[in-house]
C-alpha cells in the first residue's frame, strides 16, 4: 500500500524514501501469516528483525555477496540502497518443511541431498503462486538475470548454512528477494530474519522463527531473542 509521498507500507515493514539512492526500511512489530489471514503484534519484533537482518547482511557482505544494506538508523530502521525490485521470491531449501511437504511425499526434517531452489511470483491477490523459469521470462525477467539470482541464492545458502551450523542452528529454508540498483547491478534486498527463514535448534529441533507464530508453538519473542543471542553472542536489550 502506498501512503503519503512514496511511503510504502507492507505487512511487516515500511519503506520510506531518503534520497535518490537510499531508502529507510522500518521493521514493524506486526506479524502476519497465511497471506494475511492470521495477524498479531509482538512488542520488540521489529527491533529484533532489524538487528538480525543487519547482522546477517554484514556476514554476507564480508563473504562477497552484494546486498542493499548500508547501515542501521535507529532501533528498528535500516538504511538500504534504493532498488527496483523483481516481483519474485527465491526460496532455498536444505531440509523438508513447510509447503514442500504438501507438494512432495517427503517427511518433515529429511535433509535434502542438495539444496533446491523454488520461485514464487510475489502477488498477494494470487497468493504468491509458485512459478518456473518460463513464467519468470513472461514477467520480463531474463534467463541471465534469473541465473544470477539463483547463483547468488546458493552462495547465500553456503555462507549462512555454515554460519548457523557453527552456532548450533540448522538453516532449514529461507526466502530472498532481489532488485536492481542505479548501476544496473542485481543486489540482494528485503530482509533476512526469522520472519523469512526457518531456523531449528540443532539439538532439540525447536523452531526459532515465524513458525512459532504460524503454528502456535510458544512465545515468538523469546524464540527470536534466543536466535539473536546465538548469532551475536549478546543478550538482547528488552524493548
Ligand atoms: P514455505 O514455502 O515452506 O511456506 O516457505 C519456505 C521459506 O520461505 C520459509 O522460510 C518461509 O519463511 C519463507 N517464505 C516464503 N514465502 C514467504 C512470504 O511470503 N513471506 C515471508 N515472510 N516468508 C516467506
């Protein structure tokens, strides 16, 4: 939804223009699931997602992945490069969970022999349908652009899977979004947070992500705080 001059408000974030090259990404405390059918608010979620995203964008940049991240601008706000977003969700999976269980007769928790990529068309009215490379071409995304996004998605997976494994967490699956910057480069955008990834404690297999809200598995904020602590090594300040 566009509100005021160029301010875009989504379900969990607001995008506020800063200048020609930069925008502010503000993380809200709102949570939605199942295409907006389930809604709630969690005090402190915006702060946790902003800080976790910033941390993971830094890890990716240090490992050679181009992202839109520029800096942190206060509690629940990041400054990011202005991008023209592709209407695409690129999902990478390492372990069977979520919608993959509905699509294929595979048991939850089964490790996949190699990571798989799925593409979804980002469109609320259509319920974000899964698409293939031919559909992507119809949407104006070239084969080369798609190839580059897929290669970057696999690199992100390599970096983050290792990073989380070293911290006792399984990176089950996650969703990425990409855009093009003013220089014509394809750059990783949006967020990388427990709202957009599945993280399981390697020992207990407990969810440390939005599945806690989707499937009423417990206290969302304490799950996100545990994740924050495991990746930053610091106890989060209570909001
Ligand atoms: P699934 O297809 O199993 O529902 O989701 C796969 C992964 O992508 C999960 O980590 C999930 O959080 C993420 N994902 C897929 N679609 C969306 C979406 O529309 N919004 C958010 N926040 N995450 C998504």
